[in-house]
C-alpha cells in the first residue's frame, strides 16, 4: 500500500487516484474470483446438512486430523483475508481512526461472507455453514491488523503534504477555505426579498 510522492500537489492527487483505482480493481477481481469459487455448482454424490451451530464444523474439521483441519480451516481463513487490505486500499484514506477503519472493514467483510453463504443456498453441492462466516471474518480482521496500520504509518512518514503534522494541516486547510475577512455571518429567519 504505497502512494508515490511527487513534486507538487497535482502529482500527489494523481497518485492517490491511481492508488484507489488499483485498490478498486484488485477488490473487484478478488470478489469475482471468490464468487466463482464459492458459488459454482459442484457435482457431488451427497452433501452434508447446513450448519447453523457456531464452531460445530470447526470441531468436525479438527477431528479429521491436523492436515485436513489445516486445509479446511486455513482455506476459510484465507478466502476473504485480502479484503482486510483491499477495502481500505479502495477507500484510499490515510487520515482515519484505526478503530473506525477496522470496524468498517470487518463489517463489510462479514456482510460479504454472509452474502456468499446466503447465495450458496440455491447452488447445488454447496452447503451453508455459519463457521465459514466466522472464519472468513476472522481472516479479514487478521489481514487488516497485520498490514493496514503499518502501511498507513509508512505513508504518513513518506512526507505526503500535511501527513507529518496533521493538526497543522487541518488548520491550514480550514483557514484556506475561509474567506479573507473571516467566515461570513449568517442570520437565521431572514426571508428572500420579493
């Protein structure tokens, strides 16, 4: 997650646009891949019943042995994990609270996982599993926590205008947006002349 630093405000704006465009493109590509992988019909002789009991299928996977459990649980963790990075990248925000960013990303990841599970109800050979939602969402959380705060801190240190001194940047922006003589006073309850 890097934004190239250029000389002048225009090149920084272009870098942010390119960064967000790359994030949106990668996000759409990943979602298309996940949709193809999870919503295609499977030709299987039988399917297990839907699982609505949290942690039941995780316990069953662990009972199959370490290799099979790692494959199944790891696959569910990794399926949507890139969303933990791609969603903030597509948003392109450097100045955002880490908690707000995590909350938005996790909520979006959980909703996407739930939509996939609901979509699987009409697909032959696919089974709805609440543990998939839990594992997919956990993967999003882990990826976000491992990558996004580090990348945002790195972007702030790279010297993007206003990044090193955020309070000064906000004050300068506010002063620039105000009129030269100060803000214009407003009077309430004054009608427009006929």
